[in-house]
């Protein structure tokens, strides 16, 4: 099993749609989880951290399921500007050991 | 500009040459990471430092790659005897690790794009 796995997509959705991405991770000891957004030919930028209790930031909701070892990202009311690649990031070794591993990313394309 | 700074932005080199990249992290950040990214892939972890100590190095990293952070501030990544397969975007990121048992988010630089001909 790969350390961090994501469906590469692409997810093609109309404006206003709700879309969800999942990301699975292999190490049950992992403690830190993030979602990053990367636009074409740009560096990744933090979208949101993922907390055990789940968290929401405007149209974006992130959840963690430790039992099944996955995190999810839900985007409501999609905008054209949401088109990007969404990267899941997991601390592979757990604790604060700093080995932050990225998934390959899920590409989202929001159409008018 | 107080973000992460990388230079050069682009580097074209011939196979077999050595190249060195520099990263200046956000000044108060104690962790510094190097990643490599190729088209259609996520960033691949190479190595990271906490202050001047190199704490982790990817098993995938060949011995042609070496990174340093001598004073716990800027870092350099050197690739010796470059190969065409080294062509990629090299990303540097920094973070401020302050919470026990938890990682802080990474802040990335714009990257150095390496092309080996």
C-alpha cells in the first residue's frame, strides 16, 4: 500500500456543484494531515489543516477517519476559481517527526 | 518579501555537470524541506532539516544529492553528475514546528526548475 493515495481524477463538475475527494494513508500512527491546493505551474499552497473532530472553512470541509485511515475534502458551491489540483499531505511517521508525504493530487476542473 | 525564496528560478545544464540550488526560508522557521516534483505527480519528499540538523533523507535519494543547512538558516541542495532523470521542479518549504506531536503547515517557495540536456 502506498504511503498516501489519491484518485488522480480529473473531476469535471459544473459551477455550483458539490464535490468530494478522499485520500488514504498507510501508517496508522500518522498524526498530522493537511490539504494543499496547487495551480498549474505554481507552488502548493495550504488550503486547510485537518483536525480529528473535522473542520470547516467557508465552502470547504475536511474530515479525518482514523479507523479507515482516510481524510476527505468536501467543496460546496464550486466556483470556477476552485479549478486546481488538490494535494493530500500526511505525516508518515507520526508525532512531529516532520516526514510530510504528499499524495499525487486530485485534479478538479469546474466548468461554467 | 518575507516568504520562502529560491534561486535560481530556472537552471539548464548538460548531463554530467553539477548544480547547486539555494533556499532562504521564512526567517523564524526552524524546519526546512526539499521536495522534487515532476509533471502530473505530487511533490516527492527528499529531505528535511530542523535547524542545522538533517533529520530525514528519503531512501529514494541517490548519493549524488546532498543538502546542507550549515547555520540553520538558508539551505543548499547540490546534485552531482546530473542525469536527464533529474529534470524536475525542486521545491523548498519551511515551517515553524512548535507543538509536540504535531507538524505545522509548510510554506513553499516558487521552486527551481531544472532541465538536464
